[in-house]
């Protein structure tokens, strides 16, 4: 079976599909693209998956290519579900998912799977209330109720009592969720299931969930766009997308009862309470620390243990090492949580399994 396949380069970036295809600073079709690489040294890596880490991965691949123009990395941000599926089908050299593959999902991959947590981030509830200038507080009861469809207007007592002095409008709440198979959805609904038996026994956790109410967008960019264009909307997105699109984010009540803003410190605090097991699959569905933001997750690269092409292995390992070391310096500016050193060390050790 041949694992490495060259797929046609896409010429555009869309909100649903981010594709990085940069070689020596030249784009396909520009003068010098064909000669920027030596035919014998050129390596193409193809990846597909999560939209959650896409801005950071895009930054890594761009910066790495500046120093290594012989390595071309194409990454299509189609969602975690697509990343796992295409990885299982051997259509890519690596996948990416915010939900680490389960044993059942790894079983069809005869070459074996190495899961590498590469970055971490918070999932926030961003909303669109043009006349509200303060950050709203949402209790666990309130945001579970919103996504269950039980709280339907912004001036519901469950919200107004938490925000005294804020004139909340009688505006219908429009819930925005993901239309595609999504690791972000998995993390968010796993949290809802951890704090609400009604959610756990109803919609439940998963990468694709039937939300009781609302509309859906594709990828974090699609959800962000729907929120921005819909007054009264609220949806779950990766923190960096909310920051980049300048959307207000709710302060969420954590397990200790404190209302916490998503930022680097509250995210780090949540990760500190998480023990990384030997298989590097770890979730903290409801962190216990009083200063923790309540919805934080790692996001994983999916790699094969065995590849046909030695050049592919060397290039892939080099790119991953770059992301684990120098690449972490870009995390905070883009809204991601730099990996703890123990996680980086675990990933570096796990690279020995790839050959």
C-alpha cells in the first residue's frame, strides 16, 4: 500500500478549507515555482483535519518552509472528522483532530498510529449583542439551558440575575453549532455532559451531535461567521478565532463557582490539573482549580508508525520537532496555550515510534 499521495494543489483559501502550499516563498503559478525545488530533494507532505489549530499550523508550515524550501506542506482544514477519515483511508501523510482517535478508530490503520498533542486552546462561547459592551457572565445552568433550547431570549432571568446593571434585550437567542464532524464539538459536548445529566442523557457527547436548536456552520470559521452576521447569536469556537474576529466572549462559571475569562493563564491552569498518560490521550472535561477556565483541550496530530518513503519520515519528523520547539513561541499571539514541557518531552519520545 502506498501511503504518500500527491493531491492537486488548491489555489484559494476559504473559511472552511485552509490550504497551505508555499514553496520557497512562491505560490503555484508564480515565476520560479517549478525550479524552487530540486526534483530529487523535494518532499510534499499532505495533511487534513481540525480547523481548531489551523491558524497555528499555517504559521508553522509557512515559517518552516522559509528555512526549508524543499519541503512543501499542504494542510486542508476540513474538520476533525474528515481528518480521521482521510487518515484511516491513507489519503494523507498526517491527520489532525481535536478528539484523539479511539482504539476502535485506530484499529483499521494497519501501520499503527502515533498520537501527538501539538498545542492546546480554550473553547469559548462567543455571542453577538451589539449594544452590550461588558463581558456577560453565564452560569453552568444558563449555558446548558441555552444549548438545550430551554433558555430562548437574552433577558431570561437565568442570565439577567448574573449580570446586574446590564440592560439585556428581549432578543431571541440563536444557537450556532458545527455542521461537520468536529473535535471542537466533541470537546464542548463532553464538557456539557460532564456538568449536566440532562445533556449527557439527551444529545450526549460526540464529534457530530444533534443539537436541539439553532443553526450550523462548517468549521470554526463558519461558526464564527454565522455568529458575526446574526444578532442574538451564540456559539462555541476556538478562542483564537474569537479574538481574531473581535467577538465578545462570555465569562463561564467553573466547577468551583468562579466566573472565569478565557486567556492564557486560565487555560494553563486547566492543563496543569491534567495528567498525560502513556498514550498521550487526555481530556479534562471539567477542571477543578478555582482559576481554571472550564473548557480547555489539547489537539492532536495523527501519524503512522510506518511509512514507505524515508524522505517523508525525515521531513515529517523535522516539521513536528519544529512545531514542538520553536513553533510554540507563536502560540500565545494566535490564541493558543503553549504546551507544558512534560508534554513536549512525551511527544519527542513518541517520535521514535515513527519509521
